[in-house]
């Protein structure tokens, strides 16, 4: 009997989850097993998440997308958050991350792991603050660990654990005089706790206990980047790299216990630095799947950060990232609405698909070939059916009706596709009739 997906792979056992992933990806099963054993592909699948449709994340697989949602003190409406979940699943995202930071978080979390087929992720550090409801400095090291265990028992498939920011990293951070300091919510909480108590990061100090929990329930560790750059000015600085080195060491320790690992990556980063950052991560963390928030390639576009994120995400995934955390137009501004979530998902899906084409993922170009064929044939319904967002494509055409059915209101009878088709069929072309 195996304990985790990685443990099974190391022992040559093909699990039902591996079979599902291989079939869905059209991927050779023995190659998949080998990459899971090496930690270069993960299959987050908590034993208590019974309705899960397994999904693989990592090298040579399609780029996957995560959607962040959850309640906050200012926006406490679980019904709205559940609508976001259902919309996300309907749009084909592979992962939902519950970042709830207020209210009855356990009820919401258990509803997700009971009813949602997507991978479910959480950040236990947020929940600890809500659950214990006492001054931050009064939370004990054991209480932090108990929340990790609770989330594992509740069926969470992967957890972001901010274990790379230890006392040494904190000193580096203080000396660096960063422009934006720390922008990771979980990272800032554990940093504050360490400063208030004078103690070492309990997630780092008691990492073996966390591994034991993850091994028991087959929880994938998402090693959080507390020092991720929150602006272009801080990109690639010493705190970021210092933490990455720690995460590389912790990855090796996790693999020794057959615990699957994802590495979290940068938030803001200039275009020209992304490729190098991806390659450094692959080296330091030995090919563990990289999970990036964006990266956002400029700081100046509030309201449009789904675009800055998609630009960075496409480049990051081309050069090594396996998992894109979507960013919505509301980033930095508010809790996203249902429409914000939709726009963020579409932008992330564009980035992921563009990267899959660049990486040569099997079958990625087929989709593009089919829709271009429909365009050549001026088959509007087929184009809509193949579009990434069929609803928007149909709406745009319906809102601006052309004079001739085989044209659109941009070019009319000057449409190059229409006229070349006519000439090749031996027909006459009249543009101004």
C-alpha cells in the first residue's frame, strides 16, 4: 500500500489518479510515473477529497490555472464566493484556492472539498488568525501546526506554507531596505509573529511535523514565497533569492518523505528577468513545479493587472512555470466580483495556451488550427464554438450586424478572406456593389 502519489511512483505503482492524468493529457503512463517519482510532476489529491477529478501539474504537461477566491471581513458572502467557484469550474480551471480570511471558514472549506471536483488549495496561516481570534503574538507554534492538520483532515489537496522565511531570511530582508517590503499576506503575518515573539518560524522549525501531516493525507506542499517581489524595483533581490535557496533545501527534505512539492514564485518582475528567474528556480529546486502569481510585468496598470499578469504568465510558462495563479482586474483594488473572476480566468487561459504552443505541448496547436479553418470558411458558429470565450465572441458579433452575412462590420465586402475565397472558387468579386 502506498502513502502518497510520490511514494507510489517511486515503487512503480500506477494509481488511478495517475491513469486519469495520463489519459486526460494523452501522456505516456510510464513516463508520467517517472516524473512523479522525481517530483517534476505533482498530482495533488488529498485522500479525503472524494469528488476530486485528478489533475497533473508539472513539466511536459499542459499549463494549469489556479483561481483565488474566498471571504473577507468587508465582503462576507459565501453564496457569492460559491458562484465564483461554480463559474471557475465551468470555465475549465483546474484549481481553486480558498483564501477566506473571515467568517465560518471551515464550513466553506468543507463544502469545497465535498462538492468541488477541482483541486482545492488553502493558506492555513490565514485561517489560524480567524480560528483562534486572539492577538497574533499569543498564537503558539503548536496552534499554527494544528491548523495545518485541520486543513489536511478537511480534504485540502495543497497548502501554501510560508516556511522559507526563517530568522536568517528576516535579517537579509531588513538589511535590503526593499521598496515595497513584504507583500505576501501570509508572509507578512508570520514575519510579524516572529518579530513579536522572538521565535523562529514554526513552519520552518517544525517542518518534519508538517511533512508527517502531508504524508498521512497526501497533501501537496506549496512552498510559499513570503519574499516575493511586490514591485518591479524589488525583483530578483537578495531576500527573494535567499528564500528560494531555503525552499530548494526544504524541497529535498520533503521528497525524502515522499511529499509532493510546488514552489511559489514571483509576483512582479520585468519581462527581461522572467526567463532567468524560471531557470534559476528549476536549478535550485531540482525541477519541482513552479507556481507563479503573474508575474506582473509593470506596476502602473491598476484595473488592468489581468493583462500585465497574462503577459508575464505566458513568458513564465514558456520557460518553466507549470501553474499560473490568475490575476483579476481588481488586483490591488478590491475583492474581485464574479465578472472580475471571469476576466481573470480568460486572461490566464490565454497565457497558458500561448505558452503551451511555445513549449510544443502535444495537441496545443490543434485548437488554433481548427479555429483558423473556421475563419477561412467564414463559419461564424464554428468559430464561436471553438473560441476561448464563446459568449463574448457571439455577443460582439450580435451587437454589430454586417450588411453581408459573410462579412463583419470591420471590413465589410473588403474582407480579405471572403474575396480570396471567391477568386479561388472562380467567382467575381464586387466590393462596392
